[in-house]
């Protein structure tokens, strides 16, 4: 067990504002403490393959390897042009209920 590395992970966990990043740190910490991927999977409700990827990313790149580049969620339904048009529209127009407070206060 590498106590210095566990201390680094504990420190990173305290500073993590993202729950998923915290969980990745936690998985690596459990692994450094000697737990198997199956045991960690039970604790964190994650699959062995997912935990193995976290571990290999950590081994090759350290803590920075655990950072997520993007959310793996559903892709956006708007094209880049549609998003620009929507942003422009929102910047130029006020919402329909502007003045609500003025009318009812």
C-alpha cells in the first residue's frame, strides 16, 4: 500500500467538486488499498470493466488521467448552427414575462 499516493488521492477527493471524479479517485484509492475490482464494484455499484479503465488511466497518466474530457451523456440534438441561432435569439429578445413584477407589484 502506497500511503503517500493514498494521501494525494484523499486530498484530491476533498477538492473534487464533481461527484463522478470523486468516485474515480475513490475507486483508485480502494485499489491501492488492495481491494479487487469485484470488491470495489460492489462498493461503488460499478462494473469491473469500468473500474479497470479507471485504474489503467491512473497508472498511465496519474490523477490527471481520471479527469473526464466530456460528459458521456446523450449527444446534443441541435446542430452548431442551431445553437448559435438560439443563443443569438436569447441575447436579442427578452422573455415573454418581462414586466411581470412591474404589473403585479
